C-alpha cells in the first residue's frame, strides 16, 4: 500500500516554498476558518505532563504556539524541510523553542528523546510515509504520544471523490484569494490527497507502531484528529 508522495514530493515542496509567506491565510481559507480550532482539538488535554515535544512539519510555527497554550513549560523542537517556513517559525517567542531543518525520513535526534510528536497538515507531505513513521517510532519515548491532524480520505467512494474535487477544483480559487496568483498552485494538495491512504487504512498503518488510538474528530471540514499510543 502506498504511503507517501514519492515522485510528487519535490513539486509539492516547491509550492509550499512559494506560499510560505501566506501560509497562515491559505490554511485559514482552505479549512473554512477552522484550522486553529482543529489544532486545538488535537492537543487538548494531551500535553500537560510533557517535557519535550516535536512539531513535525511545523510550517510557520502556528501549531507550536497552540501547543504552548496547553503547556507553557515544555520544550518544543520545530522541524521542517523548508528554510522559508522555519524563518517564520523562529518568530515564536518562547524561550524553550528550537527550529531544525530536516527531512521527516531522517530526523537528527536520539532514540526516545521526545514525549510527544505533533503534526498538523504535514504528514501527508512526506516523501516516504513508512520511513517517517519509523522515525517517529524511534524518537518517541515508550509512553509517548503521536498526535495527528490532517486531511481525511473517506472510505466512502462518493465522499472520497467529492473531497478530491474540492482539492483539485475549489482549493485553487481559495488559494488565489489568500495568496494571489501563486495561490492557484495549491491544487497540488490534490496530489497529496490522491496518494493519501483512506482513513481506515491510515489508522491500521499507524497502529502497526502505535496500537492504541483515539479518533477525536472524523469528517469535520474534511479533517481528522487522532491520538496514537503504544499502550
């Protein structure tokens, strides 16, 4: 089963690089104004006892800011492949924040060093989802949590096609509103959606490493929120 962008990775990353300055506004419009609420739902009551957290695919740091609302004392390491995104992420004004440029599939951290890995609208951008999952498994403490907020690809075929139409045909129009002409290129999200496993398959893939899970949101605004644990 495919899990990752593979040969489409470079094109998607190039578009994210182009819209980095307008990333917040693009996310807001594409999620119909619900991106921040969905991120808050993901971390609510999940980070209170954490000492060190990794924000995987941090973008401009907005998920890190929200995570600090739950636990202002923890350390957060923000990881992204794009220096343009990290430029904005570094503006998060917290003393225990670090920004690291790295591939999801080759994270430069020791085994078991993080209490939680959080990721929002980024996991589907991995070139190789299986290698990324191996890395998350490696760097997480044995009692750690893997918190995911991302697009849903429904098991229902009709809904799958409907959501696909949104990402292919509607999202470029909203992208133009958010970021001007370059925003039209957000249609490449459709490529991430096309290669994304259906929800039931995705859950089974993650459960191969983290058997316990809680599905907090399903089918809301085309997004799911889930918390995975080993035990």
